[in-house]
């Protein structure tokens, strides 16, 4: 599986550059989610970063957000927010 290895991606949060390492399927899903919500990838990443608990990294928070969003496709009554995995 060629997508299994995380790839470093650059983001800008509150005007500061940072990077996250995400597997290609998570990155593609994250891009599609941002687009479907009418947000930029940096904007959605900033929301997730602002809402996350300090104990998890940004990449983990993004993966959990993607998972929560995908779960809403199974159960649409459970809409994710940026502060809940």
C-alpha cells in the first residue's frame, strides 16, 4: 500500500507556518471535507488546532476529525465540530 506512509504537508495557522505528517487518504479526505464545508484547508486546520486538547498533536487531531466527519456519513445526526474527535 503506497499511501500508508505519512507525508509531510505544510499548513499556515494564524499566520504561522507549521507542518503535519498525514497519510495520503487522510489528506485527500481532509481536502474534500474542507471544500465541502466551504473552508480553506488552512482555515479548517486552524479551527481543529484551536479546539484540540494539548495532549494530542495536530496530525492526530486532523485524523480524528476526518474519522468523525466520515462517521456522520453513516449517521448524519452526528455532525462533528472542530473540538470533538
